[in-house]
């Protein structure tokens, strides 16, 4: 294999490995970043909604019950209602964000869990130490990240509405029927699930990945071309010329001109040594030719 072939082969192997490695790591890093960003958005949304729930159950509810029995007013003290109202407001600005409060035995049948939601609730019920679960789900609107937290009956205040229809405010039975009762203190009855779309951050990560890989490939191609030009100009062409001259001389053709290479690099050094050697050789040949005999 010629010098250029060896050199280029080595360059291609090194560039190939470097591209593959940086491609792999940057892809992973960019996607992890996108996911972390979405996860942190989901966390903020979850906390916001949670605050609305706490506010409703601790502050609004007790006050309302003392002052009014009206249906509308009662609803304002329902934590799930407060949560959904906050979410409705958020969705005006971010319609693609989603929030669900699902329970295995829901008050509002709209909150009956889908299969995957029921699975999430059951993992929380099976392991009371688990406080959060997240994952990515493919939907027909693209990939979504879900963040789920268990809903546990921690306050006896919840049981005022979720034990029996008799104990609960009468409006509740009228609206929801015999649903959402029989919950127990400490029981994990359901889950809060925030859904945040991944398509935009994933598309951004993809775009950044492509730009990065494109630039890196561009740099490699430029380096490749430049090194090849230098290799030709500085080494291969000059060595080629010297080889031709050496070959001519070896065949006894001393007529061929000297290879005069200025400069101070190794090839120039080699060429001047070669010229000196050639002159010595001519002198030696002359000397022998002039010997009588
Ligand atoms: C004033 C009565 C009331 C109180 C107090 C109350 N809830 Fe509810 N809860 C309801 C009603 C009514 C709904 C249905 C709301 C709707 O239609 O969105 C509901 C819905 C829910 C849901 C959504 C699933 C479902 O059943 O539809 C969960 C989970 C829930 N409540 C948990 C709790 C917890 C936990 C507490 C205590 C922190 C609590 N609730 C306190 C009345 C109450």
C-alpha cells in the first residue's frame, strides 16, 4: 500500500471512530437533557397543582362548609376540583399539557384510570415508599412524558366526602351517585398524573444533534483534504521526483538534473544529502574511469 493509502486509511479509521463515539455520546446527552427539561417542567406543574389542592382542602373547604351549602360553593372546596380548575387555566396557554387525577374507585367517572394509569396506581399501592414514577409514552400526538405521584388519604378531612354518601355533603350524591366512597385513611386511592409533550424538546435535540454531527463531519472533511494536500506537496511529490532521479542514476544516467529542494525540512535535508552522495559517486566513477588499465 502506498504512503497516501496508509495515511488516509488511518485518518478514516480515526475519524470514523471519533464520529461514532461523539455521535453516540452527544445523542445520549442531548436526549437526556431534553428529558430532564421536560421532567422538570412536569415537576413544577405538579407542585403548582398540588398547592391548589392543599389550599382548597385546608383553607377554602372548611370556610365554605360553615357559610354555605350551595352546590357551586361546595365544589370550590373540593381539592380535585381546584386542581382541575388550575389546570384548565394552564391549558389556555399550554393546551398540550395534561393533568389527570385518577382513582381506582373514582367519584367522577371521568377519573376512571386507563389500563396504564391503573398499573401506575397499583405499583404505588404495592409499594408505599414509592413517591414518584415517570416514563415516556408514545401517543398519537407524539411522545409524552408522564410524571405520576400517589394520592394517599393523609387527612381525615378527605373522608368527610369520601366515606359514605350519608357522611358526605348531599349535593355530592346528587351529582356523582354512589361513586368515590369507602376510601380509608392512609389508603393510596389513586394518582396524580402530569403529561408533558416531548415532541418539541426532542425535535430541538434532534436538530442540535444534526447540526453538531454536520459541523464535525465538515471539520473532518476539511482536515482530510488539507492533510492530503500537505502530504502531496511536502512529501509524496518530492519523494517521487527524488525516486525518479535515483532510478535514472542507478541506471547510469548521470545527465539527469539534480533535485534541488530549498527549505529546512527533512525532505530538503534528504535531497541535499542525496545530491552530495551523487556528486561523490560521479567523482568516484571519474576516478575509476581515469585509472589506467
Ligand atoms: C368537599 C368534599 C370533598 C373533600 C373534602 C375531598 N374530596 Fe376528593 N372529591 C370530591 C369530589 C366532589 C370529587 C369529584 C370532582 C370532579 O368531578 O372533578 C372528588 C375527586 C377526588 C379525586 C379524583 C378522582 C375522583 O374520585 O373523581 C381524588 C383523587 C380525590 N378526590 C381525593 C381526595 C383527597 C385526597 C382528599 C383530601 C385531601 C379529598 N379528595 C377531599 C369531594 C371531596
